[in-house]
């Protein structure tokens, strides 16, 4: 098809021949476009799009330029900046009449997983805090739905086996079905999910001893038929005990996100949680401050980030709609996408995805394959 189209001017008579050559002389070439795009920086990786191998499917025909930019995450926060810069760079080339940019994404796997057992996801991210009731589950649920809305393949694992809340927050009642010896995950709001809430009754008290807990969490990993996931978000139980240890060891985390409240009193527990992950050599992606505003104040999250030398990801305002959404099974990023809380949660999701991309990219480029040494 393409060849016939390209040949069309040649076949249409003498007049068109001259036109063809004249145009051809002035027309922009694929090489020129690539040179143009080599001046456009990926704003987070600080390299150009061509070096990063992000430009695909380039076609140039009579000044009409089309190409695809392959992002390292579909939830890329600075996509607009890249689009503007790429468009400007190509439009500045002589002979360009139009620029058509398409988007694709290929999530880079966490390189810490190399040599480990196969994981259900390219990146497993824990949402944690040493403290209870700070909004871990709320952040986990909204972040995972926001990533799904951006087009990522995502899963949510409720590792809070003491008090699983995510089925309610995601609006799911589900009794696991088996297929090929594995339990099928539930699906809601574009997210695959599994929770201990699916296998125990609501009113049943759950008392776990260390080895049982270890076994249960590992089963979530091995015995659930997860799809091919870009990100698996793990909602952690409160505290710094066995669950944190097991998840850190079994899942080879791409990183942990620490949720804290704005007030001083929440900081010590959150910090304990953060240091716990550090001890297990889990990268800390950053701190999220939840319930910011007049009631609880603001600033504690940023302070914790500064004290511990980790990034501050963002703050989420206290908003009754967040709680209503949680109780009603409709996360606020779905029920009120234009609210300040939803926008903050989407920005947090994008920031987490971007940080994981940058981390994986840097690790990948520092890795020297063993065969090349000596
Ligand atoms: N930004 C917010 N605005 C208003 N309500 C919120 C906000 N974040 C969380 N909540 C509400 O606060 C309560 C506690 O949140 P959540 O269950 O997410 O905390 P958690 O840290 O996971 O708790 P646990 O330690 O028990 O697992 C829930 O009722 C939730 O809806
Ligand atoms: Mg919770």
C-alpha cells in the first residue's frame, strides 16, 4: 500500500514530475527530523529522545511528519512539555508542513528483580507508614486507579491481612475462582486486585502468627493468576512488623511510598516505617502527606522528607469526598476527578511512576553485564 502511494506522483504525468522533484528538494528528510528530535530532552531522564530510543515509526512524506514517542510510563507527568518541545523542534525544520505525534509506553522493569523469581509485575510498589489510619489504603486505591486511567496495566494487592479495607474501597465483593490451579484476581476500575478480604468472612477475626503471615503473603504472589502488569501496588498494614519484612523480601520492591499526616505526632511512626524499609534496602520513592488543610495543618510530610533525605511527593487535602468515595467503593479519582483531592492523587500517581522510571533507567544504565567484566 505504502509503496503505491509513494509512487503516485511519478505515475501522474510530466507536470507532476517537475513538481515532485521541486518538492523533494525542499522536503524534510527523516534524518533531519531525527536530528531535530535529538535536541529534545526527556525532562526527567535528562537525555534526548533519540539517545533514549524513544522515537519510533517515523514517517516523512511531502512535509508531513509522523512519529510515535514511546514513554517509560503511560502516567508520564511531563508528557505535555515533551510534546510541545518535540513539535517545536520538528516545526522549526524547513519543509515541515504538519507534525503528527502518537504516544505509546513501555514500562521498564525494576532491575533489582534481575536473578530473582519471576514477579507478577515489572514494578512492585508498597504504600506504607508505621502508623495506622493515615490513609495508606486510600492512597493505594486512588493511585492504582489513576495509573489504570493513564493506560498502565496494574494490580492492587491488599497485604493488610489484619483488616483488609480495599475490597470496600474498590466496591468489590468477590469470592475467588480457581483456574489452572491458581486463584483469579478480581477486577474493578481497570485494576486487577486480590485481598485477604476475599478469602475470610467480614466478621471473622484474623489472628496471624509470623510464619502463617509469611505464607499468606507469599501465596498472594505465587498462587494468584496476575496478568502481565506494569505496576503492582501493595497496600501495607500499619506497623513495622512481620508483614513489612515479608513483603520486602518476597516482592523485591521497586520502592516504598511513605504516607504521613501533616501533624508532628504522626511523624515518629511514619519515620520508623521509613527506616524499616531502608534497613531492608528498599528504595524510598518519597513521602506523601495526607489530609492536609486547616484541620490538621500542613508541612509535616515535607519536614519528614527533609529529615530523612528522601523526595517529597506531594500533599493530598482533607476532603469529605475522599472518605465518601472510600466507603462507597468509588475512589475519588473516579467519582470527583475534578476535585483538588483527586487531582492531587493523580499527580502523586504520576510522580511515583516517573520516579520508578528514572530509578530503573539509572540502574539499568549502571549495570555492567558480568560477561563484559575483565
Ligand atoms: N484525604 C482524605 N480526606 C478525607 N478522608 C480521608 C482522606 N484520606 C483518608 N481518609 C479517610 O480516613 C480513613 C482512614 O483511611 P485509610 O483506611 O486509607 O487509612 P490506612 O492508613 O489504610 O488505615 P489502616 O492503618 O487501618 O490500614 C478512611 O475512612 C478514609 O476514607
Ligand atoms: Mg489500610
